[in-house]
C-alpha cells in the first residue's frame, strides 16, 4: 500500500525569510523592488506575494457579512440585482412599458427609467408601470430635479391605486445636483444644492425603501481616473451630502438611508474588488461620525455600472471580455445591483442582441458560475485583504485632502476636482498612445483588415433645456482611451487610400521575424495594409519586391548588428521614392541618421504620434 501523505511532515512550513532567500537567489543579482514589486498607478506598492502574517492588524478581517463596518457586505448573501436602463424620453411611456415587461421575463429584476419631465403625469406613470409587480422589482428613476416631489406623489398614487404597499416598494430617484455641475457645467450655489437634496429626502419619506439622493462617482471612472481616486472623490461627495442634509435638519439615520452610490467598474480586476470592499468600510466610518440612531444608515448601497473609458470602436467584441471581468469584479466585491453596458454602445444605440448579451453576462455569473452563492469570496485572501487596506488608505488620503480644502462642493465649484481628473485622464491617454497601457485590438494586436466607418450611427441629441443649458463651469472629460487611435484609423479609412507597408525582412531569422511582427502590429493600428515576407537575400531584391507590391512604406527588419551594413544600402536603393523605416533602435542609430535615415519605430515610440506623422507624410 502506498504511503499516505502527511502534509505537516512532507510539506514543512517555510518562513518568509526562506522565501526571500530563494527569490534573491533566483533573481541573480537583480533588484527585488525594481523587478518584482509593482508600483500601481494608484500610488502604492504591491508585493509579489503575501502571507498570513500580512493579515495582522488589518481591520478588514474583523467583521462578518452584514455587520458594521460592512467591509464584507451590507447583506448576508451575495445576491445582487440585474438592472437594465430604459430611456422613456426616447421610446415613450407605452413602448418603454412593453420593453420593461419583456426584459423582466429575461432575467432582469431592476429597472432604470429616464423620464421626460415635460410629459410627467399620472397617466404617464400608469402607462409606464402597467403590469409591473412593483413589490418584486426594483424601480429606479431619473428625472429633472425640480420634478422629484411630483414624481414621488405620482408613484404613491399609482401604488395605492394598484394595490401595492408603498412601504415595500424598493428603488431610487437619482437626485444629484453636483453630478450636473461636473458633467453639464451647471453652476449651483451650496444653498441650491442643499435644497435639491433635502427636498428629495423629505419627499422620499412617503417611500421608505427608496433612496432619493444619488452620488455618481461613475462619472470619474468614465473620465479615466483610477480606483482610489474614484473612491476618494465618492467619499467626499457622499460626505458633502450628509453634511448638507443634517445641517438642513434631517436626521442622520434618514440622511444615510437616503443616499445611493452609483460607481463605475474599471478594468483592473482585483483593484476593483478591493475598491468596493474598501468603499463600504470607509463610508461606514464616515456615517458613524454623524451618530445615527441605527447603523443601518452606514450601509452603503452600491449600484455598479461597467466603464465606458476602456471600450473600443474597433474590435468591439473585445468589449465583451472587458465588461465581463468588470462584472466579475463588482459581483465578487458585493455590490447591490449592477448594469452591464452593451458592447456596441461606442458606435450605436444598443439593439436587442447586444442588450440580451449584456443581461446574460450577469446571468452567467449567477446561474452557471454561482457568484451569488458565496458571501465575500475575497475574505481571507492575503492579497485581496491587503489590497483592500491599501486602497482604503490611499482613498482616505484623497478624502482628507478634499475635506481640508473646504469640502467637495468647494472643490467642484473652484474647478480643482475637474482639473485633477483632466490631468489623470491626460496621463492615461498618453500611456495608451505609447502602449504603456494596452487596449487590445486598438493600440496592440489590431484586426488588420477591419473597417468601422459604416457601422457608426449618429446618436440623438439631448433637447432638454434644463439639462443642456450652456456650461458655466469646466466639465469632466468625456473621452474614451481609444478615441485618438480610432480617429487616426477612421481618417485612413475615409481617405480612400489605404497605404501599403512592406516588410523588407533580411538577415538574422529570429530578429527579422520578431521585428516584422512588431512592425505589422504597429502600422495596422492605423489601418494600413501590411505585407509581411519570409526574407530576402539582398536589400535590392527586397526593394524590387516592394515596388512590385506598390508599397508606400518599406520597413527594414533585421538585427541591430546587421543594420550597420544593411540600412544605408537599403536607404540608397529606395532613393526617397518610398518612405523608409528601420524597425528598432540600434546602437548605430546616430550614424544612420547622419546618412539621412529619419524613421525608426521601436518599443519606446509614442505609437500614436508616430503614426500621425506617417499620415501627414502620406497626405492623409
């Protein structure tokens, strides 16, 4: 009989010192911190491994699900609601109702309605909600802030007339004047903001399970900020509303229970899980300071929405992968409800197919992967517990900086928040342009032959005078990370001239293959046609083949050593008739430049700016 394993004897405990000794040995003199420690864009270091000893002293391990400070969730299960939004302003109440009834049979249990303020009436609400079981479905509304009290009265009337108990109906009305300041540039005074949200809370007393004040840090996520910045701003934003509400005479418990957070979900999988856990912890601490009569006021209600910043026009089906990992982050992070945006919203209004896929992305997590069956699956993970603590620490610093500067409203009013976000977003755009941040299918490994101009549909313009008045304040950026590459590629497509790039591969087999592959991907990011080759015996043969192919650009692909002898002859053979490019940054670059060779592409290039320069040279 085979010997049974004795885990304690056969796998003795290894100390951290022993691990470090082995790692140091394997690094062979390389610096541990530079080689293996990750300096995150959020501003802190992440170690390559964590151990049980790293959990010592962490607050995140001290509570249970559903218990203060709620780091492990505000509920004792991991069930979340699947939400889909419907633009009633565009569809009309009758068609919106038809659509709502349809999607409620397809896995949705939370509805979001964008209402028309001009059409708001008892008949409008009755038509919209006809046949919907209001006690079983979460109902969320967005309407002009001046109409909040009227909407609440109309809802109460509808519930009464249709036999629903208003005390049992769950939902929200997203009253958030500061969001309008950030997105639309509307200028409100602190008194006006306070009045809007206080009115919403008082009106909402008729609907005890409705949260009527929205905090929308998703606007920061969509503008390109990182997880810690989004969280830090969210906390300051929520605290500003808590302060205003309590100063307006509203009880702290009532104020806390009236606020709902609408977060974005970024693409950094583990960081986003940590963000949601840290968010509940820190918000509970903030609300606790207001001394509510019940800690239920400290339960952070989180709705999460997949980001738009990292979604792309080209190779748009990759958006499905992006939104799926984002949905996983939010589910594992313990959100209350979630919206997955359809993959095609970068270029058109979503259709039945893309909306169905978006719903099913959540249903797969529930029905097939059972993400809703385990509460706080991140709990006890050495890495995620430490990541939660680090995200919390960094976000808290941002929160305190804003508080010390006069609070969130002041920071929005004086433009410091918008300016900070613009700086972060510009840094990310630069990182995408230089490939320090990868967007698969856009700035790396593009679909070489894809075209996109024909699939772009013009979206309807907003005609709401209240929402779309002329901006009085600086607004948040609305760019997606891929937009500059997309504009570049669309310019090539619309020009009617697709440049041909010919790979003149010669010399060392491994190097010429590697550099031709790099160069093909490089130029395909602009939509150029690339022609790869197995190799040539002489540069003259390569140039001759390029001319037969009617190439506009000829790229010499070889090894650094061989460039010293091959580049100048190739350059002279071309004689300026085509654009000549050397793939790489060889040691002899200065010598080659003295011979008149100008164009080099390599990993340190700003890909976007380099491709723009080629467009200019080609007259595009």
